[in-house]
C-alpha cells in the first residue's frame, strides 16, 4: 500500500474522531456552564457505564439486544430473500402481492406491538417478531428489484448455455442481484437495530432499550439513559461498518462503486 | 482448405429461407429484414456486413434462436431452430462476462454437466488458448477490455459448440487490440474449425476474416451481394487481390474510398 493511501485511510478515522472529541467537549462545558442538575455530563455517563459494568448487566443487556436482532434479522433474511427472488422472477405474482406489501410496509413496527403481544405474549418472542417484521420488507423489496434489474444480457447468456430455470436462478439471477440484496440487508439491519430498542421498551426486561426506560423510571438516572443511548448508537455504527465489509468481497464488489 | 462454394451450398450447416422481420412500435410497423436467404457452410467463417441500423443484429438473433422471425425458417443441421442452444453460443461484446465469477468460473460456467476433473482440464485448456494464464483467479473488473473479450470467447468455446455467433465482438476495443484479437480469433478458428457468423460494420475487418462477406442493404435489409474472399490465411493486407476485394465492397456499399 502506498503512503498516500495510508494517510487517506488514517484521515478517514482521525477526522470523525476529532469531531467526536469536539462534541464531547461542547457537551461537557455546556452542562458545566448551565449548571444543570438533571442532564448528565460526559463524566457522569462514564461513571454510569462503569457502574453498569460492575453490576454485571452491561454485557448481558448488550448480548440480549444483539441476540434479538440476530434472530429476527436472520429469520427475515431466510424468509425475505427467497420471497423477493420469487416475486421478482414471476412478475405476475408480484403484481398480485406488491400492493399488499406497499400497504403493510408504511405501518410502523411500533404499531404492531399490541398485535404481537396478543400473538406472542409479553416477552422475547414478541420483540423478535417486531424485528422480523421490520427487517422483512426492505429485504423482500431489494431482492425483488434486484431480480428485475438483472441485465437481459446475463439472462440470455445463461439461457444460451442450456441452464434449467432453477440453475439459471441460482447461478445467474441470484449472484447478479446480490449487490442490490446486500444493500437491502444493510438497510434492514439498521431498521432492526432501531426497532429492537423500541420493542425492548415494552415487551421485555433486559436489553439496551429496557435500560433506557428502566433507568428513567427507577430514580431518573439520566446518566444511565444517556449511557444506554450511546451504547445503542455505537453498536449501530459497528454493525453498519461490519456489514459494509461485505461490499468489498470480490464476487459482490462489481456492483458497488469503489475508488480503488 | 478452401472448399468450393458449390460444395458448401450442398452441406449447409445453417440454412435461412425467406426470413422477414418487422417490429411494431407505437402502432407503426417497421420492416427490418425482407426475404433473406442465406446458407452458411460447415466450418465456414461468414461475415455479415452492412450499415448501422440495417438489421444485422436482428438477423443474428434470429438465426441464434433468440428472436422469432415474422416470416421464414431457420434450419441448422436439418433441424428447425426453436430457441437458443448450447451447441451454438452467442458472444456479446465484453459486457457479457459474469462479473461475480473469476476467469476460471466464467470459462467453466457452461460445463456443469462435466465431472470436476474434466471441467478443470477443459478450463485450463481454454484459458491457455486465449492467453489468460496467470489470471485464473482474477475477476472481470480486474481485466482490460480485450481480456474480457477473450474471456467471453473462451467461455463460449469451452462448451465445444459447433457454431459461434459474434455480434461486433471487437467493436468496443481500440484499433491495436482489435487487430490482435482478429489474429487470435483466426488462430482459434483454424485450431477448432467452428462455423462462425460474425457481424461487423467494418469493411476491413470483414475482408481480413471471412471466407465470404454478406453485404446487406439499408433498411429494410436484403442481401445485396455475397463476396467470396479467395485469399488464403495468413492474408497479406497490402496484396492487390485484398485491395481489389476491399474496394469492391466499398463501392458496393456506395462509398468512394477517399476521405
Ligand atoms: N426490439 C425492437 N423493437 C423495435 N425495433 C427494433 C427492435 N430491435 C431492433 N429494432 C430496429 O431494427 C433495426 C435494426 O436493428 P439492429 O440492431 O438489427 O441493427 P444493426 O444492423 O445491428 O445495427 P448496428 O450496426 O448499429 O448494431 C433498427 O432500426 C432498430 O430500431
Ligand atoms: Mg448491431
């Protein structure tokens, strides 16, 4: 790697970190200057996090939240990708199903909470169902559009070599639409993380979302509220960065713009 | 190696009779092809030459089975063509290679019926034939335009088709690469003896490559003239016979050979 590439990489990390530092300082001094008794300073938040770690709940809560997202997101993937591929493959089917999808899609997952409690009771399964539901639609839509946008030249080449429809789907249509599917998955993962917090505020008694509500309800511990919010944000960022690594896999990369 | 035209006509590999094609658009019908009769001999290298938009690609798509003509029939080996077939591969411009597969993966794409060992020897053979050794694990986005074109030719040859249809395969390449690729294609053709139908609008290219050049008229396209190129390979492109044939085609198309 050349040294300019190195500095460019370094800059991509250094500038955001610097911005974070500036914001932290601004936060610290504004709390100090206004003398707020309710709003915690960064130091309070750090102490709060240490307290959570000492009580042994921090890692447990994080793991619980991640597990719920993992299960919900993966089941959405298992259902959504084949469903989207099928709908994209048979335009007639998508004409029937698409209005339904577009109707259910704008209903916020939060609105599903009462229903999901009726179906799955208060608890884990309810939260996972909400995540599944929220992640499902972006995945289905991405897979469907992915199949539709496969250049006809690829389908023709596949047909020319005498592939059966199933093989054509597996070796041409699916890989050709994979970049779009990956984008859909990334959006879905972001939404899933967004929803897990909301779901945990109602349905369960562990996890980062629960922490936000619990810290407020039991003694107005705003240091813990903000600590939980920060953790949620940082983990969301981590998930996104992790997922973007997929875009650099060579069999997928052709579908993305990369400078290098 | 130059079979007589009379013999070719008897054991035609491909026989198109009375091909007509019209497209409907906004209620209007455009006649693109009119009453095309064409025979292609076994092992022959045939070039379709004509002005842009005259219907060369349309004709090639019809004989390859991707398009159904409005009238007429296409027979290959005595069977009427019903659709595309793995025995006859259509080569697009370089855009046809699969970007999600490596060079190896692309060449082996049509070989799913072979055993693993057979597939590997076949892949290695054709990668070598088109000179892509050392790039087996590379992805198309890491190749130049000419390499991608060679890759697509290798993918087509690997299934051992008896016919190749090439639609301006070198159109997107620079003139030097184009010249090299023509030489490569001729070398491969001489080694493998496929029947080739090659579409181009480059007169020089047609005269350098073909056994026969089919000159098509403007739309609605008919066959205006068929020129037999009776120069053995390798062709001397400054020989009087070459220049004579080339200039003959220039005149046929109605271009003064001056600029
Ligand atoms: N699917 C289609 N629908 C309507 N018109 C078409 C269609 N395909 C081709 N045409 C028309 O048929 C004519 C011939 O097209 P074709 O692509 O065969 O030309 P060509 O000789 O290959 O030209 P070029 O040298 O530019 O590639 C054009 O006028 C084009 O507009
Ligand atoms: Mg064309």
